[in-house]
C-alpha cells in the first residue's frame, strides 16, 4: 500500500522542518507502509542538515537501538563524535550573531518593558487599587529585559519609530537580524525566530525584496511548526497576496516561471493549514475555485479566515495544480466532497475535466480514480473497490487521516445520486455492495439519506428495492448551469489585462527580471538549489518502499 503515500512527492516542495512532520507521521504508522528503521534513517538524514544537533543525537541513538547497521550510518557520514563537534561550532556561531544584533534586541527589549509598564498602569487605573496589588509583582519583574516573544506589545509604527530614534540600528545590523532569525529557525527556536523575522520585515526599508519574501516564508513556517493555525492562516493569506499582487517596490522580483513555482510551494505548505484550521478546507476551495468563493464568517472576529474570489482573482491555483502538481488534486477532491456547498457538483465537474486531461499522471491515486469513475468514465462497477482503496489511502495520509468517515459518507451519497440519475429501480443487495456497506447497514443508511436529502425515492419492502422518482430538468436550468461562470471569467480576464497594463506603467523595465531567466533558489526557508524543500532519493541499501534519505536545502528548524 506504499504507492498510495505521497510523502516523497510532497517533500520536494517543503522545508526540512515540515518534512520532519511527515516523517514523524510515517514513523507512527510505519508498520502499514514502511520499515520503521528506514523512516528513522530518513529522519536522521534530514536532521543532520539542520542545526538541531540534540534532536539528531537522539534519533541517532534510536537508529542504533532499532538495529540500523554502523556501516549504513557511516555511509551517511553520521557519527556521534562529528555531531558533538558540530554542536560546539553552532553554539559559537549563535553567540557571534547575537553580539551583532545586540543593539537592536536591547532597544526592542527596553521598548517592550516600557510598553508592559504602560499597560500595567492602565490596568491599575481601570480596575482600581485591588488590581494595583495584583500587578505590583509583575511590574517589578518588568525591570528585567523580556524576550522578543513579547514583541506583540509593539506595533509596526512603534518599531519604525524605534529605528529612527537609535543611531545604532544601521542597515548592516538589520541584515544581521535576518541571519540571526534564520539561524534561530535552523536551531528549532521557532517562537524567537518568528518575532525576529517580523522585526526584520518591519525595519527593512524594502531594499532587499527577496529577503522580505523569504522572511515571510519563514514566519509562515514558524506558525505552522508552533501549530498556531489562526495566525498561520493569516500569514498564508498574506503570503498569497504578496505573490499574486506584490507592492510596487516588489514588482518584477519574480518572473512568471518563478511565480508558478512560488504558488506551487504555497499550495504544499498550505496543506498543513487547510486541513488543521476549522475553515481551512473552505479557504482551499476559494483559492482553487474563486468563482464559487464562500462568504463564510471567520472563527475570529479580528481576522479573516476565508478569502473571497472577487473579480480580480482568476483560477490561477487550479492552473498551478494542473500544470505543476496534479498530485494535489486528491486534497481538492476531499475538500470539495466534505465541505457543504451548493456548488459542490459544479466543482466536482471542473475537477473531472482536469482529471480527464491528466489521466496518465494520476492513474494510481484511488481518490482521483473514484472521481474519474463517476464523472468521466461513468463506471460505477468499480465504486466498491474505489471506496475501500480511498479509505486505505486516507489512513496513510497525514492530512486526510481524520476525514475518512466524512469523506466516505459524502462519497456514498455521490455514488447513490449517480445511480439514481441512471436507474429507476435499484436492488438493495447490489447497492450495499456498491456502497461498501453490509446489507443491514446499507438499508438504514439509504433511509436516512432519503429523509435528509429529501429526494423523490421510496423503498419497496416486498422486492427489497429502491424506486427512484425522476424529475426532468428544465431547459432554463441547463442554460443557467452552462453559463454560470461566463460573466465571472469575462470580468476576471478584464481585470487581469488592466493589472498588467498598470504594472507595465508603474514598474520601470530596467528593474524587471528577464522572463527567460531560470528560477532562483527558494530562498532561506524553501526548497531549491540555495536552501529549502527536499527531494526523496533512494539511500544505499534501502528497500524499494522505504522513504529513504531526504536531501533538502533551505532553512530548517525543529528542535526540541
């Protein structure tokens, strides 16, 4: 069943630290798909390319305890002595970077202390003397410099004013702040790395557009690794806006080929948010199908968790999936099937068109095969096998594991609706086999479906059959359905032409990157030649089904 697993493919567009999450999931379910020892070796191969040496030493001992041969470890140039030596070098480098950014950190810490004191005084004035005694101890503690995790007390305007007020905060110091944030990320200190990167993004004057974009990627990675899904979704949407509609000073930073690659990475990184945030699947559908964008309220009044499509958005992310990463179709299918929307059938038909074009690339994915059998080939005889294989594939998928039951429930409804449109009389025993259910449970399920879906159907107890009532659709409904998105597509095309015309006017031609230039590296936090992401390759002596060694490039982090 290992061929259902997408870990080797997804790893090519993820940061090392995000890959560790996938490998940890494989380690927990190794008996189902992979040898646990191979997973441990792959995990170690990722860790030794980061600065999380303590974590790497722990996994090295686990490998030795699991029976991984010394020759196998030496082949990867991994030894406890080498890791200990590297640990000392990392600590020395961290101390050096900390000295370089000390002026900024000291100024920020003093500003945080002042802001904390002002907040405490305001609380005392608002709550009276009783609150004053309660805050006395914390006010004394405020005399000590606080960590950068209190950076939320300062607004962007406060930080900009801080830069103008301190002559010690120079351009070189700010650039050192970027290196310090990246290094903290590599060491696994995600909370501090997040605050340092936010500080860099605010203090940077816009002279290094590529680094600002890379810092945004790093902030998103920190929020994902800290499992702050609300903030991660905000960073995800902010990064999307930065890529799709960059500000004037960043236009021309990415050529079209690079934009395609950035959106590919964004969809891969977004999987952690789409399937963990309560409204994440809605956001994914809004990105892929902006013409059917929802207006569902967010879970937090202060933040937007869904993005409306609007006339200015095109189906660019569906094009990205079709062009660069068709394997992500399984996640769009699950989102479209499990989220209750009036446009579900229209979205599934659009997905079916993409599947029909990408037939050879997705032959082994059971979720794609199920949708193809119902909407492309109309081969309902394979539905039982398809549902069973979908359940097995989702059990191995970190992002879909918790959605097995909702998906199977709604998939059975789609199968039954398709049967109902084709046949007037359905045998209950045959239908139970098609729905991958026992006969008794299938009958109860069909009764519940008739009641909740309010379909024109009834069960004949004498013949043990389902009698479907058909209602012919009007020509008007068919015309509306066929031209539903015509106005949207026309308006979106006009907005895209206007945007290109404005960009050509505002951005000087000299500042634009050549369109024919090959894509640059993925920066400090993404995969690529200069750093980030990963590609799974076979390790020496590894079995064919093993996740094997992971070679990755960018900023990584995930320490204990």
